[in-house]
């Protein structure tokens, strides 16, 4: 399986080790901000992730899964849409649409807005951010930017249909995990929209499950993981207890969907 971080850009080594301990062969890597890569999440080729599937398939794995957080969940879902070799996706704090770039592209520019992703050299349709938004928090206090995404969806409502992530086109099994108190973006409403698209339009046999907790935030903490320190810049919402509760509730389903029934929760 492939483990993808969000906009932090970190390599999820601890999470990869935990999943390896549960019986998975795991690949975790830096997908932006490294040598030869765009410094931000801007027109990142989805082939970056299909190449990871190539490596796993070449190593003889029977089932390829992706587990991504936030922007990594966006990448994982889109990879499954475009690559039928992906068997399962676990999307933590996902989005239902493609968003504009977070940070600069390979050219060093972050404006005008561009898509986060390309496929076969073509940018995917995206929703821009409404730059009229202003944070409610005083300077020096971590900012909750959920309202920025909610405003941007209202402002650019005409862009939503083209930018929607067509999860109904993916053959992968989907597990969506989202906290109701996410302060980064509205991941639970996003996850509910993904679930409905999948239920209404997906081919027979394509599975989807949503695991949620009303008090959890943007950061899901699985059993055995340590909570990340609070961000000085962003309010992620939730609490360490609620985030861990959501992770514990989701963990058996993570093993089930990624293992395709080959692994049981008791083996973790």
C-alpha cells in the first residue's frame, strides 16, 4: 500500500511502520517539495502516484491500496479514478472536489491559481479560493480556514460540477474517515458527498464506507500513533481524545478494506 501525507509534505514514516506491523507492504514517499519536484502542491502529475502502484505491482503484491490524509486523500481518490489497478483507498479528512494550488509550482509562482493536479499533461478542473476571505482569529493565533473553503465553494459554485472527484468511476473499495469538528476544511460534508456519489452512480459491487466522530478534527490518530503537536499556524479542530477515538473506530475498517479480507483486525 501507498501512504500519502497532506500539505505538511512530511513522509509518513511512523504511520507506514504501524501499517507494516499490521502485515502490509508499505511505500511512503515525498510527493512535493523534494528535489526535482514542485515546491508546493501545484500541477503535481497524478503519474507520480501511478508510478508508486507500478513499483508495488512489480514487487508482486496482490492488492494495491492507497491511504492519504487531506491533500493526500485528494491525490489517492484521483489516482483510483484514473488507474484501475488501485484496489482500495482510505481517505482521511477528504475533499469531494479538486482544489487550486497550495503553494508555488515548479516555476516558483503561486498566482494565478492553477490546479493541484495534472493527468497526462492536462490540468484537472479545479475550484479557486476566494481571496476576499479574512480570518476571524487575532494575529498570532492558529487560524481555522474551514470557512475559507466553504466561502470559496459558494463563490465559485459554477466550478463545482467540473471539479467534482468522480469516485463513481473508480473500481477501488473506498473507506472515508472524517471528523465533524474539522477546522481545516469541511471534511465530513465532503465525505458525505463522496459517499452519495458512490452509492448513486457506482457500478454494482463497488463498496464505500464512512466512519466519523462529531468531535474529531482534521488529524486522525490510529491506535499506537502519537498525536502530532499543535500547529502554530492552523487550527485543525477536534481534540487528541476525539481524534484518537475516531482513529480507533476506523482502524478495523482500514485493515479490512486495504487487506481485502486477507487481514483481520485481531492480527494488528
